[in-house]
C-alpha cells in the first residue's frame, strides 16, 4: 500500500536526505519548504527517486497550518508520516541572557509551537492510517561544549511533547507512533557546515532516521539517540 509523508524543512540538509530515503522506500513524499523556488529545485532533483511534490509551508505561521493539514488530508488520503524536521537554532554565539523576547519567540514558534500545531492538525488522518510522527531534536541538557540557549530552550518542549503524547496515545488507545531522534552532530547550514570528530553527513543522519521509521519497532514516547539508545532525563 502506498504511503505519503510530509517532511518539513526538506529542501536541504537532513530533511532533503530523509525525503530521498523515504522515496527510495516507496513513499510519496511532500517536500515541506518555506521558499517556493528552493522547494521546486529540491523536488526537481528528487523526481528520479520517486513520487515527490512540493508543499509550501512555514511552520512559524501557525495560523496557516490547520488549512495545510486539511489540504493534505483531502489530497493524500494515504498520508501516514509527519517528519517535523524544520528548525532554527537562534544565535548560537550569544550568551544565554542576551536574547530579546522576539528572538526567543521566533525560535520557539519554529521549533515547537509550529510542530505542535501541525502535528495536532494532522492527528485525525494519522489516527485513521495508524501513522507516525518523527520529531528531529537535540540534547536539552546544557554541557560546556554545547549550550545554545534559544535552540535548547525551544527543543526542550518538543521532547516533552514527544513523551507526553506517547503516554496519552497509549492511554487513549490511539494507533499513532510518535518518537524523536537526536541525530548528534551533523554538518549542515544550520551550524555553518561545522565539521569535526563525531560529526556525520546529512546522508548518514537521514539513513538513521528512516531506518527507525521503517523497522517496525514501536518507539512511541521515546527520545532516541543516533546510536539507538534511549535518552535518559532522570
């Protein structure tokens, strides 16, 4: 049976490679992109891998997301996978107390509020099709070598969403799997293509993500490290 997936932020980086992997697995893939030109370019480069379409979407424009969800539901009745990949880090060089309220609001809108509203709006069709939600996330425990305040504070509630919805899906017997992946250090535009020990390519990160999506192991409510272990917040 054909399955359709939406990958947000899929015109480049990890999202683009996740989309490519899903196409190779036989999914119809909607390339979620804010910029139409960049989105169309990504779609054109992926057509040889399968059935791919552009879905113009800016997850920070939360008022538009319910209508987008309605259109996806109407146009793709086999929709069964949402990958919340789009995200912004904020200024990773700033001290934790130097952010303006508007800067924090922008980061939280893109990294949490938008994914929340998009996921919530797509719940009916995901329930109908026994679907999945994958949230791409980061560690939220500050350490000396990694503590970008806006980024971590915006991703922390996404991890809480993952865990809480997983519990409530089980309690209410909803046939939806939700989990999050921390892919670790990945060389992308988001970090100015930073490289170093332990960093991986977007292709490797995407392969990890799609293997978790398709291996038929239920990880609902879990935040998963790139090596398959479960994040522990105790």
